[in-house]
C-alpha cells in the first residue's frame, strides 16, 4: 500500500520570503508560516495556539513568492513534509522538517475587495 504525505495549511507569513537563486537559475523561496487554532478552556475562555512552519517553494512558485508575498500575507499552501538532517559544528545531528509547497493560493484581499484570484500548482 502506498503512503500519503500531504499537508494543507492556511496561515500568515512571519517574515518576508528569503530567496536564493541556485545553479541553473533555479529560484528557491523559504519563509515561516504561522497557523493559529482557537479553542475554549473549561471556563469557556478562548485560547489561541500558534504553530510555526517552515515552507520551501521552488521555481515558479518561488518567483511568485518573491514578487507578491510579504510579512503578514495570508496564504493557502499545499505540499508535502520533508525532513532533512545535518551535523552541526560540534558533530551533533540536527533535523528540520519543512513543507515543500507545490500549490499556493494568495488569500489576501486586494484594494478592490476581491481575493487575489491567483493560483498556481507545480508538479514535481
């Protein structure tokens, strides 16, 4: 049986995307995304819990992120989880789990009151 590795998030960028251009003129964008869930405690008081995610976009989506996204932008991201590992300078093994996005929808309202209406998916 095949596994499923699919993530769907709606949240706000924590900072402007960091853009790198790799060999072959391949763009990569990386940014933090905050998702907040609200639930009520036993007394009925609303409690917010924010999770921070690292999102990585490649090629055309990275170029769109560079052009249109900024700190605070509201976005829908769809993609897959990828964990990478490395050794730090003290030879300790470190891990980071990131969302590799393959679909981006900008949800911010434009000045005319409509959503951005832009959607692009990239097949890997």
